[in-house]
């Protein structure tokens, strides 16, 4: 299967360089110079992953990424391309729903590695087991749905796998590196800090349903899924 990548960057030279590298590697490639063009392409074409420049005139890449996730599109992968080198910016990017980020200047070899890693994670979105439940939460792996008190709640593919893994191993504490190996895969480079960001996002989605306290922090060790005592 040939994956379709959309490059969104206001610099034509970067778009051309990345397009050439991706097409040589066998990808189908489209490009846009701003968020408005990108939004139209997302509606018209089947896009698997966006390479999204953080700083663009008009709607910034970070704002566009947040809009995509708020509109419920969790199937498309998003990699931010950024000249920013601050951890707070990286966390903000992951917070709005980006799957990864690549700092400029970057090598095409590094970029291809990051793209393939995100596509592997997205394609492995189905997890073992059919329907599992704990407390108010029911996860249907076959339909890739999470029901809380019978209502459908949207999660990104990564958060879906993270919630499923924790829920199916209740009361067991997992260190960050264990979660990285089991949820992201042990052949993918992801910083430990990424786990904290996704845990925070999980809790944020679960909070309105009164389930955020299912995810416990064990100080100095890691995280666990545990139902509150009655």
C-alpha cells in the first residue's frame, strides 16, 4: 500500500526537497503552502500523514493541528516541522494532537524514519482482544471505540492503545520505558516526556466523564490503571 503524505509549508524550497525525498521512497505526495489549501486537500483526498510547518502566515501549523483533532480527525498522522528547540514547545505540539515533531534543519533520512515510525503506529491501531470493560469504560477493539457510561468518546490512535494497555493490566505499575515499549514499540525512538504528555491528555478526555482518577501516578515509578475504592 502506498501512503499519501501532505506537506504543508510556506517555503517552496522545503516542499520541493521533501517531496523529492518522499517520492523517491515510494510515497504519494501532495503539498500546500498554507492551512487553507491543506484543509481543502484533506477534504478532497485520502491523506495518511501531514508534515506540518509550525510557523506559517495566517493559521499557524500548531493551530491547524489542534483544529484537525478538535474536528475529530484522529486517523491522519501529524508530524510538526519546527525550528523551535524548547521542551515546552514540543509538549505543546504533542498536547494539541501531533504524533511527533522534527526540528529544522533536518536530514531527509531522519524525516523518513520518523514518518515510517508514525505510519507503523497508526497501522497497528487495532489491539488484541474484542471488548474489555472496567468501571465506566468499555473498549471495543474491533470497532476501535471507547464507550464511557454508554457514550462514545474519541481518542487518538496512540491514546487508544495507551488506555487499552493500562486498562487490560489493572493495578500494575508501569515505568515510562515499559509503556514506550508496549504502546509505541521498542524499535521507535520516542522521548520519555511523550508518555507524560499522553497521560495528561488521557486524563483531560476522561475528566468530564468522572474517570480521570482511573489513571494513577506512582511517584518515582510510573503509572497504573486502578479503579477507585468504593
